[in-house]
């Protein structure tokens, strides 16, 4: 958190926010790469993408093939993409009903390092959970956010040229179908949970969750979100 900033500068840092809706993983990765390149060139402010993904299992830098419990070709036949990516962490999944936040941030300009960013993203989810009356927590030696010992959010970032990509995934609606195909984060002794489950099955409104996340993010990172129009995502795909 930006406690090192003078009080007069709190909430004066501009950050672009984009809600992309439901987006295929490869398409969202392209948006990230475009925004990352623009941030490295100093053409835009930091960017936060909020979105949901079509079903996909992603394997981070420390992921093991043995953590994937089904052949990739079988998963593809069932409409589940598998992607190997350069973020930190092991295997996780994304699906409609899970809120994903991708953070394109210049760490030096933000006065942060990678560890502080990760812990701050955890805090964003913890504070957002509190808006729904749910107590989120950290577990020593494990990354992510937990409720009663069950994981509700994962964190994984990549840093290139001092600017970040990737971010967090927050399980909002209960959907366990993808989790039978892999070992989440390589942890065989931990369960996964969802905000909906924590609310005793009550279906949370995704827009309300997004608002809670944006409010928590603005407070923790000391930013004002802008809907700046001079650099837009999504941009047209290469094929039209």
C-alpha cells in the first residue's frame, strides 16, 4: 500500500480501467501485450483490465505437467483451452463467473516492487470480500486469498522491463467443473471455494463485485480510475 506517499498525493494517481466482459484468453493476452508495450513507451498510464474468460486452464512458470490430470487434446475437445504462460505460479483456471484482473503497472513509477504488488492485490480481494460480509485472509507461505482455509483468489504476475502483466483471479460464481482436470496451484491438501459458496449459495451480482474490487483497488493503491479514450482496448484483431 502507498503509505509512503504524502497525504496530498493520495488518490491523485491516474489509472485507466477497462471492463472487457467475457473474453477468450488469447485475445485478452493480446490486449495485455499492447497495453504493456504502450506503458513501457510511456504512452499511457497504468491499466487495470477487469474481465471474465471463456474456459481455460493456464500453467505458470513453476507449473508441472503432472498437475494436469487430463490430456490436452481431450480438454480441447470439451471446449477447454490450455495455455502455458510466463506468469508466476502453477496451474489455475478461468471461466465465466470468475472475475479476472490484469494489472499493467510501472513498478518504479508506482513506488512498488513485485512482492508489494502481490500482497496489495491480495489485500484488494480481502477488502472486496469484506463488502459482502466475508472474512478473507492470507495463509503464511502460500499466495492468494483464503476463506476458512479454502482458496477464493489466486495471484500471479509477470514483470518485463519494469512493467507488470497478469494479476488476480477471484472466484465469484460457483463452478467446479474445470477443477477436476488439474491440481490447483499444485496443492493437493487445499480446497477451492467461491464467493457464492461463502454466501450460502446466494448469487452475487458480478457488477457489484466489480464495484467492490474497483473501490478497494483505488483505496489500496491510491489511484483515481479514468476511462481515457485516446488509447482504447479492445482494439481490432489482426484478422479484422
